[in-house]
C-alpha cells in the first residue's frame, strides 16, 4: 500500500538525489562566524600508545573537567579486538581508566550521567567480512550498555547481535546515541541507515524512551522528513528547560521535542549535524562532519556554537580541509566546564582539544 508517509519519503529521496532537500535552499550558510579557538590534535594518547581509531563518542564527567571517549579499537570497528575502547582522561590528558575490551563492534554514542555512570551504544552487528575473519564477533552490536565509572555493566538495552524492527523496547536497531533526563528517564536514538538516498520506508528511525529502571515506556518517529520523522537521529542533548534536541543528520536539522515526544520546532542553521552537546549555560555545540556539495550545498564542515535558547550561531571552527572527502571534522562534540571543546573525529581518527585563543 502506498501510504502518505511513503509518498513523502519518495519525494524527499528524489530531492536528496537532486542535490539536497529543497527547504535547505532557504537557509543561508553560517560559515563566516569568528573562530576564537586554537586546535591541539596531540593532547591525548591511547593506552599502550596505540593508534587512534574512528570515534564519534565523547562526553564530560560530572566533575566538569574529565573527558570520556569511546573509539573503535584503532580501526573503524572493534571486531576481533580485545583492547579497551572506553577511556577516561583527566583535564591534563592523562589516562585515568579504560574498559570495555571485547564487548563492542561499533562504539558510536556516549553519555555520562549525573552519577558518573557511562552509557555507550554499539551501533551495529559484525558484517559478513568481519564474521569470516573473526567468528568471535558474533553476538555483539545493536545494544546500549550502562557501565559504572569503573566499568561494571549495570544495564543492557537490546539483545547483543540482534537487530530490532523499530517496535517495542526489547530489541534495538543501530542505536546512535543515548541520554538520560533529569528524572532518570532514558532516551535512545535508533537507526543509522536512514540518511542514504537508497533507504526504504521501513528503515528504523525513532526515539525509544525507558524509565530509570529500564522499563520501556514509548517511542516516536519513523523515516521521513516531516516534523517528528527522522533520517538518522544521530545525537541527543537536553537544554536547561528539559527539552530534547535531536541531531537529525539526514534531514540537515535539529529537531526539538518535549520529553513526551511532542514536536516543538526545528533549526537548520547549525548545518548537517553529527554531534550535539549543550552545556549548563545553554551553549549549544554542533558538529557538522558531512556537509558537502550534494548533502548540504554551500555549507562548510566544522563545529558551530550558539544558543540553545534563541538558536543564534555565535562561532564556527572550520574543518581545515577545504575540500574534504567522506567524513571529516568532528562527529562527536563535548565541552568542559572551562569552555574547552573536544571534537571526536571518525575520518581523521583523532580526538582534538580546542582552547580559547589568547585575547
């Protein structure tokens, strides 16, 4: 049956193939704002001095200064690796602890809650090539883990290695990110495959909500371009009002919701977001790692900062690559209490620290 939702999705796919969503043409690129930051790509080392893998996962400890990151085992996958992908650093860049070895295929999103517990999403199962090379990679992925600060597994959402169909709360499908509300409710953004022009109408694209005990409450969203629909809900953040911000990457927008899923508004001025972070002062940090002549014409990649209250863009840290290919610049982004910004990069495979330039 060709439903109205399928019709909207078919039209959106045609517009995407033709060079970007038509609505995006009315938004002027925010590429010219000042850049008040210096970059340091050598601030962090990994345990054992191993090479950085792809990483989109970075967050700040409740102490306001320690940094947590989850990287993909010196590659773009942890299949066949037993190294610890989850690492905590102090404010000087020293390694404090690490854990999670042998548990993940594709660490993707990270959230550190008010008690210091560390939540990490495993965004996919092993593919055929990975399974052929490493049979032990079976039975992993499509899950969210809640760890204690020392690495004890406290909760698991989803069934490792099994993809859900976007209904109910027992199974997950490509979980991108996870976040907890002030009351302890848990929100998981599902569906990484929806941003492509070839994605079909039954691709999972939703926000799943659980209470603090892990009991499934509700979900909202499906693939599409209308308010409350998604094409890869890639990252999540709350502002001081308790509103949920979703980086809807394939639709080149932020969507803002009440905690029950009621749509409030959408913003397009922060680019094609992969990562979003909002600090206690309602400064919004938005990581655009995928704008291109096809996906978001006229827009440069980089990190934009602005107001989560008004939506105004304040500054822009541009991707140093003028003509980037694939994924570049930061996918994950976070900022500590001192205002230092941390960009987690999938393409260049590094964690970059940005500090304020001297006045």
